C-alpha cells in the first residue's frame, strides 16, 4: 500500500463547472504552491480524505482537473 497522496497539476483556462445538487462530495486541491496544483482530497459533509497514489493514472488526473474546471491535468510526485 502506498503512503503517497495523489498530487496533480491542472492547466489551461478554467471552464464552467456544472453544479449538480445530487452530488454530496467535492474534489479539492490543497493548493500549497499554486492554485491549480496540490494534493487531491475529497470532502463530504462528514469526512475528508486524500486520494492514494497507487494506480493513479494520467487519465485519473485529467478527470480530477475536469471536476475542478480545468481542461488538462498531469499527476506528479511531490518532492519532500
């Protein structure tokens, strides 16, 4: 099991994100260095959790970034 959280870099212009009332979660970035990059976490009314990097792909990063309103996304491993 990986102890690394998913980190993504989203790019290009922010697009309009459609609001859907039925969704009870939000995908967010911790934005430590730039507004469009950071560790990915999911927040619900009851729980906040970080995504695990195991098996996280470029396609997954694109989905995360599209959820956030960006056009592109790239996963990367943060240097610590």
